[in-house]
C-alpha cells in the first residue's frame, strides 16, 4: 500500500470518530436548549412567586383581604414556601444548563483537535491522483480521470446556473405574491365604489392601493425578466410579464361613474388573474429547477464515487 493510501485509511478512521462526536454534539445542543427553556420557565415562576410574597408583605389589597380572613400568616408562609421552591428549581435548572454547556465545550475541543478533515482528504485524494497519473501502468485510469474532471467541472457550472435561476424564481414569486395581495385590496375598493357610491375618500384610498399594485407589477416585470435571463442559461422557457393600463386611474378620478368603475374593476380582475397564472408558472419552474438540482447533485456524487473507485485501490 502506498503512503497516500495508508494516510487515506487513517483519515477514514478519524472521520468516523469525528462523525460520532458530531452526533453527540447535536444531542448535547438539544439538551442544552431544553435546559435553557427550563431555566427561563423556572425564572418566570420565581418572579411570579416573589410578587405574591411581596404583595402579602406590603400594604396591598392582597394583604388586607388576607388579614380580614385571618389567614395572612398562613398565606404568607405558603407563598414564601412556594417562592423557595421556585428558587430551588431555578438553581437546579442553572446547574443542569452549566453541565450541558461544559459537555458541549468538551466536545467542541475534541472535534476541533481533528482539524479540517475534509481539506486533508481533498489534498490526499489529489496526491493519490498524481500517483495514478504518473504511473504508466494506470494509463486507462488516468484517461478516465481526465474525463471525470471535465464532467465535474461541467456539472458544477450547471449547478451554479441552476442556483442562480432558483434564486431569481424565489424573488419573482415573492413579488408576485405581494402584487396579488395588493390587487385584492384594490379590487375590494373598486367594488365598494361601484355598488355603494364610495365617493372621493374611498376613491383616494382605492387609488393608493392601485398605485402600490402598479409599482409592484413593475417590480414583478423586472423580476420575471431576470428570471427569464437565468432560465435561458439552463435551457428553460421564460415566464411572461405583467402590465397595467395607466389610463384607468385618470378616468376613475375625473369621470367617476359606474361605467368607468366597472372598467377599473374589470381591469383589476384581469390583472389579478394574470398574476395568479404567473404564480402557477413560477411554481412549476421552481419544481423543474428542484429536479435539476437533484440531477446535478446526483451527477456529482456519481462522478466522485467513480473517481474514488479509480483512485483508492
């Protein structure tokens, strides 16, 4: 066995040990959080019991009522006992939290002592690849390693493109959701004007909503344009844009009657339908991008598995 292979074998042992410590760390962190929660609850209870004792010890309605009942001392003794019990619970919770914190700190030190095992492994595998490529007996493996290196590069580039498209899709989806909400609000004001004679005040409120919706629709157009650019990189079709008829605003303010109100209401409804249709399209794009992410991850895993099979023998 070569020196590099021996080092990789030892590294595998260390990684197994470290992984066990990481699992123990995760369990300790969960217990630590539980201890924090218990301590917070114990402190809240102690604060409440302390208030009860203070009420009985001071001139308060609680003390007056207890005195009238002739039970002030017994009530005070009970509250003091409950406060002491609450103090004990706080001390116990603090001790448990301290124990878990010490355990976590110990595990952190033990894990840190291993250093960066992933970086060491990357370096050792690279050294092993150099060994294989320089050995004429491994010419076939060297050629395949070259092909795998090119495939990994292509997949990583593809992964970056898919991530960028996914980020653009999430941004477009968020803007479209906000747009749909604002259009719904503007639509309710339009209905009010049409059927209940809302007047200038409701018109102003409605137009404020329409202005916000229009701004959001412009943002949605820009977000969808960015998404279209990113989708082109991964070979997917773009999603269409949205638009707004700016003339409806002027018509509704200066010629406020049922005909123009109906026109505005109809346009709001059409815009809302369009936005919801775009949301559906963006959701479908997101699902396709998720599949592409899985394909890239699977391809990289397969390539790395084959690379190791060629090297670690």
